[in-house]
C-alpha cells in the first residue's frame, strides 16, 4: 500500500470502486484480522477505518463530491450485496419477516437527493447503465438482491469467484427474458409435475408417494441444470436424492415411463413396460425395494451427444447416498487405462445432490461429504447441491431442528456460494440453474441452491399435518400451487389464455390415463429367486503366478528413480524384500499385498485403495507410496511397473468413515472393472459407517440389482490393546450374511491374502461378484508364522480352510477337532510349536473364509477322523461376539449330531476386550491351554454346549 504517516492522506488515496473494496476489506478485518493479508492488516492496525468525519472533495472528471456521502453510499451498496438476503422475497408463504428496514437511507445518513448527485461508477464497476446515478444503482441492486433470489457470498475468500458471481447477477443473469414459447414450455413442465401427483393421489388413495407438491419448480430447475452441465461437457450426470419428490424426478427428469411407475403402485409386472430402444436401464434385485427408493439409469441424446443420466438408488437413510453419488462421478471422470495414478477429467461427469432442509444440517454425513470437495482423492470438480426446502422436517419446525438461520449454513464453512430461491418463481429457478452451471464449468467448485417452498401434505400422504403444525398448514391450504400462480402471471402478460391452459392440462391428463391403461391388471409373481450365478457362488479360480514373473515384479518394486532418497530405516525394511525370494525366504503380509497389486495391474485391472494412512499403512506395513527425505516428493514403484496395463491410485483419506466408504462403494459400482479397496485404520472404526454396510453394501444387490466387488480391510485381533482396537465386530457382518451377498474372511497367512485379492480381481465384472470383508491382522503383519514361502504364491491358490501342519496325521488317534480363524490360529500354532506333550489326540483347522461357509471342505475333514468325539470352536472374542453364534449351528449341521460341538473362548461380555493388558494375556493363555489340553475332552456326543453354558 505504500508508507504514509497521515491518516487523512491515506483516506484520500481511495475512492470510487477502490473505496468500496477497501471498506469491504475493513469490515472483514473487524470480524477476523487474519482474514485479510498481512500488509492490509498492518494498514488497518495503524490507521483504522477510512477517514469520513470531515467532508472531503473527491475529483471525478468534473464536479467534486462529498467523500463522507460517497463512503456512506459505498457502505450501503456493500451492505445490500452482503445482507440483501435478509430482506429478500424468498418464502412463498410470506411467513418470514423481510428485514427491509436494513436499507433505509436514513440509516446511512443519506437521502435520494444525495444519491442522485453521486455517479454510480464511483461505487460499482457494474453500474446498470453508463451514466447512472447512485440512486439508480441503489434501486437496481435492491431489485437484484432482495427479489425472489437471495445470494450469500460474504463467506467466500476467493475474490475472483465473488466478483464473477456479482458481475453476472448485477448484469442481469437472474432476470433473464423468456420468450413466449419458453414460458409456455415452462408452464407445461409445472403442469406435468403437479397433475402427475394429483393423478397418483386420486388413483392410488392412501399410498405413500412423498409428493413434490410445494417444490414443483425443482423439476424445471433440474431440467435447466442438466442442460447447462451437458453444455459444459458432462457426459455423465449423477443425481442423489431422498424420497421427497423422487417419483416426479424419475418421471420427468429421467423419463421413467408413467406406466412403469403405475405398475409399481399396483404391484403389477413392469419389466415388459421398459422401452424397447434400451435407453432406460433398470436393474432388478431379487427382493426389491419400495418405489420411492428406486433409481434409474438413462441414456439420452442431448446437444448432439449421448449422455448418461443416473438417479442413484437410495434407502431411507436420506443423505448417505450423497457420498455414493460422488464416488460414481469420480469413477466416470477417472481415466484408469494407463499405468500411474488415474487421470481425472472434471468436465466428463457431474454430481447433483438434492438434500432435505432438516437433513442437510441434521445428518453428519453431509459435513463429511462436503469436506471431501477439494481433496485430491475425492474431489469431483464441483458438485451442485439443491436443498429441497419445505421448511419442515417430518413434523419438526426449523427452530427445533437447527441452530442456524438457514438450512444451508453449514455449506458456508466450505466456502460454497449459496443461492436462496423462491420456489413460486419458476423463471428465477431456471435462471439460477443456468448460472450455477456456468459457475461449475468455470471454477470447478461446489455451489448450492436453497429452493424454498413448502410441503402440500404431511410427511407422507397418510399423515394429518394439522395435528402438529396447524398454523403452517392453514397457510398452505390457502396458498395456490405454482402451476396456478404462474398460469395467472402468463395470462396477465398475455402469453397464454385460459383456454390454452385448459388444453395443455387436458393433454397431460389424457397421457396419464393412457399410461394407466397399459398396466397389466394381474399382480406380479412375488417369488424371490436368486440368479443362478449368485446362488452357485464363486467358481474355482487359479490365482497362482509364475515364479519368474513374480521375481521380476519384486525386483521392479524395489527400484526408484536415481537421486530419490528413501528414509534410511525404511530402505532397510524394503531391501529385505529381495531376500524373500532367496532359498528359505519368506514373504510377509505387506509384501504379499504389494505383489498382489502388481500382478493385478499386470493383468490389466485398475486398483484404487483409500483409507486413513493407507499410503504407509496404519502399522507401517505397506509403504506403497514413498517420500523423498529431502524434497518430500512422492513416488510409487507401482506407477512405474513395465508390465502394468492399468492405473494404480492410493489416497490417505480424511478422518471420516461413512462418507469415504460410501464414496468407494459408489466408485466401484460405477467402475466395476476396478479393484477398489477401503481400509479402516482400526476395524472398529467401521462402526461409524454402519449405515453403508447395512443399507448399501450388504443389500444393494438384493434390493436394486446393484453389483459391487468392493474390498473392505478391517484390522482385527486381540493383542491387549483394549476394547476399541481389538475387535472389528466380525459378528455384525456375519449377522448380515445371506444369499452369498459378500465374503467374510479372517486369514492366517500372507499367501492366503495374496490369493484372495487376486481371486476378487478375477471375478470383477462377472455375475458372481460380491463385496469382500477381510479381518486384516495387526501383530500378524510381521509374525513369522503368518509369512509364506514363494512356492505358496507360485504353486497354490486360495483355500477356504487350512489345516495345521504336523497335526492330525494319525487319523485313528484324533479325538478332538479344533476349528478357529485368524490370529487365534497363529496363537494356537505358536503354542503347538512350543508344546513338549503329544498332541496326536487333536487336529486344528483354520476357517479362512467364514462366509460363505465352507461346508464341503469341513465335512471332508471331519470324515477323515472316525474316532473324533468332539468339535471345539476356539476364538479370541467374547462368546456373544466373533463367529461363534454364526458358526455353532453350521458345525452342528455338518456333524449331523455325531459329535459334541463345544466352545472355548471368553465368556459373554458387554465390552469387546479387556482394557488391562495383563488380564488380556491371562485370558488368552487360558483359552490356548484349554484348547490344547487332553483333560477337557468331551465324554458325550451330539450335544451342543450352547444349552449347557449361557454365561
């Protein structure tokens, strides 16, 4: 700014738009000194506000002006821009006071005559016309900022964004002129929207549909938004929304035929009603879902190119679908065809997320998802957010459901521009949609439209809202729909007559009735039948890799660019991986994983891995992304493999589980050719993402026909680290297991991990594919007994069960069969190796793939031991947790009551593990001692200990 010791001289240095700018900076400084740059902060610290107490003449190529009046006028103009939303006409029911007194001239010590004397160009670079006065500018900005669209930009730090939006709106972007034809088409859209709801209301009395009525303008808003995104290059547009208005969006934005929707109301067959040209893709799960949760995939030809529109399936967990849709979009943007990280192209795809006004601030998943908007691994080049704001949540008023003025306020923390729009002004809605599409194309950042309307009926059409919200619903009952409001406006403008309106509505009603007549009268077959491929499960897959090729991969993984400095301690660890291929060498867990990824990339399958600390690995076991000790530059050998035919991407995620897991699930559903893995820092962290497991990953195929091969890595194992870092809650995933919906595995060797990852990659894109949950190890990552020789990778494939070497060889002597899984198997193996007593009375079998349960393999083992008297399940988790409750009836079924089935482990508990490491060691030692002791062999047969021991 330059140096000066005279405050008065300083003030004279600024006038016109520069003065407006410096005042705005000063207001920012008062709120938060750190929000302005250091030089500006020093200026305000020394001189304070621009001097305005003494009238000062400012020459502006002609007469002089009173600086105090100019400063006051500047402050007025800036306040209209910043706070005009408080006085805006954005509530259709007129049930919120407009603070119009904020901009009374007397509050600024100004009169209209004062403003007439000041040229508008002193106050704004975007005056309405060349020779306008400040009075004309004042009236123009009031019209712009306090009309049916309100804008909040004050929270944006990027001045370029702020100036661009202001310039657009002040130059008329929100006050577009619509042609007669465009207005009539807009009315038709509103009529289709409302009459569709009316038809459903009359035809299917009492059935839930979660009507759009009160927010009807959302349909033309989405139409314009989709058109704008296509114009800017989007070939994929993915939409996420809850159930409110969903049927209308399906019918009118995505073009789902009316007759298909009517068939769902009548429970009639609708597969034959899918258009024959194949433009609409609908996947049917075998158990299905209610009609207002279903999605749709549609290909359309717009602006001379084929575009894919997708409305994501969504359960009643409202906002959780947002992160899934973001995953769809990133998958559509990423080019995974070449080695290295996937290359993102923002313009190829876009997301539109439609939120509820109570859910947007109320559900934490929204903030989690917003936090990903500018993160390298998760950004999607700008998401368009729409709040379907009916000013009520279920039966809850805003003052009971949020602590902020607007439902949209949490978006401000992520510097997202906010437009509040009156849903009774459809032309304004369309204008806003076009503007935000341009913003997204220019800045590739998120933007939000708060579409404010009301809800015509209760939460669903069977509710009586007068019981709980009588004042609000009295106002709604007396308020005309936007169709009538806009029709009256067009009639007044001479654009449309009453007869023309009636003709348009009659045609729509006839189309609805004709569609209804196409629906079969009989009910559909309600039998639930799994597809053959799902029922049969995975076929046997050869996942071995030739030794010569595996050796080549290993050598390349240990090469990095000349001059790249790896931390010396880490380099020693990595160098040891060369020795693993020498005679007698062993491969540990992290090494096996890297080799699996390398071989999968060489087969042409892209890999994407994300999670908290996934580049290094929570336990420093992976180190798949290296950091130069001098420059900090990153390098991954997997990006430079000579044999790689696809991309490899690894990202350290934000400290969120729900949104990141949802994102990765969506990514994989869209990019089914890609091996996508999500890793929890500790297995119990998955607790925060339970909705994703329950509603999407476990049941998405059955409900929606939505295939996924997502891999979830959940660290699990009891090492005395307390309740939170021991159990990944395996029991939860086994409780949800059914219909071969996913794989649940708890592995005991590096080679098994290698093979199961390769098997999953091999199954991608096939009908048999299913998600996979792996209870990954902690202490076993480097345990000698969990390592594997090279031959296990080159000569073997995945085994659902693994038998303990050295035991069970004398089949006549075996009386006890011990079954276990994961770390418990290694603890037992370690004890077996140290035992000095004969253990020929027992055999140990590791169940590596717990679900689907390996019935045939376990039956074959049992059949080899004619003198066995009991089966013992040994686990580290408490009895009411882990696999026991799931495994006990299955073991009973396999033995056909020939053997006693018994449990050894921790008793039933409320907490997953001991907090005291000494207590943990004592319990673990007891469990192993009992499992290997001949003294506790059962004397009975065919009796379950579940009834004996209910502790």
